[in-house]
């Protein structure tokens, strides 16, 4: 039987579009205009670097998500797409393509792919090679011109570099005139896209082709995948066979006939998880029937479409910035996000690791960030993609207020750290109290039953009976677990209180003996250096820790 994880993975392959909230932002009109303008300006900058300078400032999947989000915002606030919103506008060159590059519609869901396939016949599928598009022109069998894609109508002259690339056939076996369109790619050995990702292969080729001089070594690393013979035979199989005979073998090797959605899906999964000599970012669906070459335009045609792989990165909008305070006083910023789907998980929050990291990045609600999964499990923050035009104030805890000896009592601002201390205390690293975790402690704090770290030792049935949501059975089980703490050994209690780490034999002698040692005395113990000695002395001499020790002695806990 198919496992649930595999089933989810296959469903994601069928529908790579990331799920985020479809709700419109609650912005006043002026702010909406500013945010939309800022995102459009950023996308325009990405377009210029990508198409004109050959530099990718953002991954394709994040770029696609940004454009999708821009469209969503425009619909939310009834804004029309500007006439100049053309991604390829800045890459226009001086050479006209004899036949325009058509581009590809990106099918965003399983249903869209199914509808596209159902309406057509004579279908083929190819890997969507992640490279740079080019037009090749042959006269009497000789390569005479290579033109970059540019804006689809006009491109740059890449002829000098193209003549140095062994992967491009320089002389055909027949003295014919020929026009081909294809993808220049960087050669990779046994490249598995699902494991290795794109490896910046496209940017590498783009950068090399935009240089004034292409070295022989670099030229040898570039291959060619022909994906269009605009004036060729109507039958795609005949095209592929002829191209292979002329030396363009990749096209036939990586083209497969399909009859339905399942066929397309199977090849998409296969090419995503099996070795190929190039990077890919999806598959391309083709049909035999197409328009004559003289009717091609620089827009998505009806006879081809792309079905991209599941995204490995998500563009997420920050809803809120929280600051978690741990048992030792460490402050960890947590970004709450509008939910996004990544792999088989819905991601709602991601950690920034440290307060210093947040201060360096200054992330605020409304900012757009990139996230991925570390080890396919843990959400990981990557980059700030776009800052919100409106900078929302964030309440930031004062770092100096929190440290290993702060918040033993429920004083203002100490709720988080005290709760973290209690959670540690009941864990298997502390007293190992069954059925008691963070939620239980939070309930007791909210009910007013806990004001300090060991207040719970005196709870009784009557006090628990007044807590909403705790039935008789739950109260009995909780009380039994709390009372079991009285029988825990001294060493376990020390760990539960959070004594600085040290060897167990350094903590022998009972509470009174430990509280009389100063830093110098601690340093005479085996394995304890100056820094740890100061920490241990500070811990056992802290007034609140001393008071807790007195409470535990009065109750009769062993060792105190």
C-alpha cells in the first residue's frame, strides 16, 4: 500500500503551486498602491538583471511566486496590469529573430495539465532544460548566426561564441538552409534535479555567453537541446529523427510520446529523480499540430506548455514577529507567516536563530521572505526578498533583562522564561514527570496556581478542581505526577533546576555543601575551568535559587 508521505509527494508533483492565504491584505488604498508599486519595481529589477545582464538575483520558483502574488494583489485592489509589464523588455537586442521565440505557458495545477492534454492529441513530452534560449541559423549547411532570445523578437549576436561550442553542430551533413530554436545548457554529470537542484547552471551559461571572449574550456562545457524547428515537418517524430541524423541527438533521446495525464506525470517524476546531463525545472508538453512559422509570436503558443517541478523554496509573507525566551534567557525570534505549502508540510513559522540575526535583518510584518526545508523537515529562513513599504513597530525584549539567573518568579515580562523553566523541569532531562508538558504548565499559570518555579509542589485536589478543562480523572493523574517529584533523587532535582552542566561527581555533598563553594573552590574540581566555575558559583549563590533550595528543604526533598 502506498505510504501517506509518498502519496502526498505525488500529489505535490501534480500540483506544484504553493498554497498561501487567498485573503486580500487589509491595506488602505494608499498603502496597497505603495506595496504593489514596490513589488512591481523589484520584479522589473529582477527581469533586467536576468534577461539583459545574464544574472539571476532570485530563483525561478520564487520569481514565479512573486509575479503570481503581484497579480493577486492587483486583483484584490482592482489595479490593471501596466502595459509595460513585459519581463523581457530590458533584454531586447539589435538582431531580429527570423521566427520569434514563443515562450511557454506554465500550467499551475493538475487540473490545468489535465485540461490541456484532454483538448489535444499527438502529444509528446520533454524535460524542461534549465538553460538560455538561442536561435541558430544555417546557410548551405553552415552555422552563420546565433541570436540570444532577447525579448523574443530581437536578441543579441552570440555567433562568435556559438562557433566555439563543440556541442553545437557547426556544419550539417546536408547543404541546406535551416533555422532552429533551442536551449544552451551547462553539462552536468549524472545530475538528479530532485536531489541537487539547479546548481546555478543556467546563470553560468548566461554569464559565459555574455562575455566578450569564450574560452575553449568553457565552450566545451556547454551543450545544446533543440526544442523547436519552426519550419520543419509537421510530424514531431519525423522532426526528431531528422535532427538526430544531423547531430542534434538530445532532442530525440529525451522526447517521449504520451497519451494522457498519467504518462506525463510518470515522465515528470522520472526525470525529476533520475540522472540527466543537464539541470531541469519541469517538463514541456508538445502537440504535433502547430501554427505555421510565419504566424509565431513572442507569446505563449497553444501547442506547447510547461509543467514545472514542485518548488523547493517558498515566498512567504511575515504576519508577526515573536520573541521566544528560553530557560537560559536566550531570545529566539520567530517569524509567523501566512501559511505556505512546501514539500508535504504547511509552514506557518520559521526561526531566525538569534536576536542578533533579527537585529541585522530588521524583519517586520509585511516583509516577503524566502524559506526552504532543511533535511526536508525543518523550516529554514533564507533571505529577505522584499521589505514592506510600511515599517511596522515591533516590541523587542531587552536582551540584558534575560539570562540564566533571571525569571524564577512570575514577574512582568517573565512569563516566557518561567514557562520554559517549568517545561524543562518536567521533561525527561529534569524530573521526568509523566503527562506534564508546556501546555499543562501554561494552564496552571493561567489559572493563577503557579507564581514561582516550585509552587506546584503544594497543589491539592481542591485547587485543581477549580481549573476549567480539568476533569476528575485528569486532575487525579496530574496530582499523582506532581507528587511523584518528591521521590526524585537529589541529582535529578539539580538537573531540573537548571544547574550549569558539570560532571555528576562534582555535585556530591548535598545542597549546603554546594552553596558554600566559591568560584575558586569550584575550579579545584576535576574538569571545571574558570568560566564554568564562575557560572556554578553564581548559580548556587543566587538569592532566588537559594530561596528555592530552602523551600525544597522544608518540604523534605532528599539532599536539600
